[in-house]
C-alpha cells in the first residue's frame, strides 16, 4: 500500500465534514500525461485499472476529466487518440489541453506575421490556434542563408532576403524545444535585435522587442530514459541568457503558457466545466484535483491557481486581475472553489531520491513559501484517484 503524505498549506482550501454521496460529482480531474500516464511510449502499470474507476456504465467518463500536458509537439486530436489507446476508452479532443492550447485566447496576435519554433506539425498547430500568418525557422533560414552559420558545412554567404517580398516578423511563438538549438537561438536573438527584419543591426537596440509567446516551461521531463531529460524550459533558459549577455537587457514574454501558468489552469477550468456539461452534470465543478509528477510545474501551478481561486472568491471581481491584464480583455471569474495538488512518484519526482531539481521559470520568481509543496504525495495515478474519491465521499 502506498504511503500517503499529507502536506497542508495555508493557501490550499481543505474540506471537512461529511459530503453527500452523489452519482453526479462536484469535482473533476486535471491529469498530467508524461510521468503520470506514460513514460515515453510505455503506459505505466496502474493506468488501465485506475481509469476504469472513471468510466461509467455507458463506457464514457462519469467524472469531469481533462488532460493537461506541457507537450507542444502534436495536435490535440493526435494526443486524444493516444490517450484513448492508453486508458482503454475514448478521450475526446475537447478534453486535451496542450502547452500551446491557451494561445487561442491571445487573439491580438492572430493576424500578425509570427515566427514559429518547435517540433511536429507546427504549421498545422499554429493554424488550429488561430494564427493566420506563420513562418518557420527553416523558412527564415532559406531567406537569410548567411545567418545560419554554426555548422561549417552549411555556411552560405548570401545575406538575403532571397525573396524581396519576405515580410518582417512581428512576433515569435515558441511551441516546444527544437531539434538543433544553435540555429533557433541565433536567429531568434537576431530578430529581437533587428525588430523582425535581420538585414543588419539598427542604430539603436529596439526595446521593448517584438512580442515573444512561449509554451512549456519544463526544465526537465521523463521518458524511457533512466534520467530526466531537458525540456523546453531549458531552451528558454538558454535564450534568456544569450539575449541578456548580448544586449544587457532582459528578454520579455508577452505570454508564458503551459504549466505552471495561471492562464493554463484558467483555460483548463473552462474546458473541465464544458466536459462536465457534456456528460450530464449541470452543477458547478467545485473542486479540481490536479495530478502530476513535477513539483516545479504541476504542483507549483496547481497551488498557484488554488491561491488565485481563493483571491477570486474574496474579491468577487477580476477587474484588476492578472488574467485580464495578460489577455487584454474582460474575463469571467471561474466558479471553482479550490484546486488540490497531488504529486505522484512515477515521473520526475522519485521518493527518497537525493536528486530534487529546484527550478521555477524566471518570470514566476520569487516563489512563495509552500507553493512547491503538494497537498498529497501518492505512489501513482491509481492511488491519486482513490484519494480524491475518498475525499469527496464518492464511489
């Protein structure tokens, strides 16, 4: 039997007293994927049996459930198909939130000429999110060959633009870590220093620079490898450091989405409530159980969001709220009352390990005491689901 550690924090709402047993739950789940459901392409042993608890007699979910991953290299439809195969019954595309999913809320950038960086079908991803004009790193290299200069065998002296009508880049979207880092790091800094048209340095450094929207701040993640691997957060650290070293100024983000961003959890709450309606639950989702394996993203993000929910309940308004400021438009306060963090020991976090990576994204520092402490630590996702059912008096 798993040993349960209960770590209470001032900012986490705890419930006491007896709840009414109900066939329609007033709670829901946010599940991380890598390190919770799979490691690489291998399904973790507890998963098939664990998720049977969430399946109703009709073969569909009986508890509101959303999957929130910091992965940014796939379309939601593909991830939903993978999840359906892994857990043994259908997960709909509408239940999946990728690291980049909240970017659909940033409509002010959708008509701008955006450079996009990452792996996978990034053109299709950008289009699905609402971006109408996108340019890849390779397309930028093709128009400015001399900028791609690290690899001696690829060096080309043509300065460009090869296409005289090549448009100036108006913003940058970083979906996920690229394959070879040296070219994106060089060209992105070039764009920031030249106001999006890298034909030469300007007389004065443009600052603020063109907008940068970044997804997935994970420094580390787990796959089949026995040691955690660098994530997109590591690429962002390199980019921030290089820009600072060269210009003497801090790189600024117009948006940072993916966990631990409050924007991502705000978006996930909306999707969770929509899923609740789709399975016949017409009342509010009061409590969210956020299950993940990474203290610095899953746990930190869930606790940060719990604190946000507490503040919303007290202020009863979001007129001066951070979410509104980031999105640049009015937002509806979430009706959810609490977000409870559950750390599982099947991924980045390993019990009794001397290796406890401590990293929070630069823009989220300083980290308040307690935000990286989970409400519960459980052996695996099956034990986490059991815990939530017990807390909610649900069976």
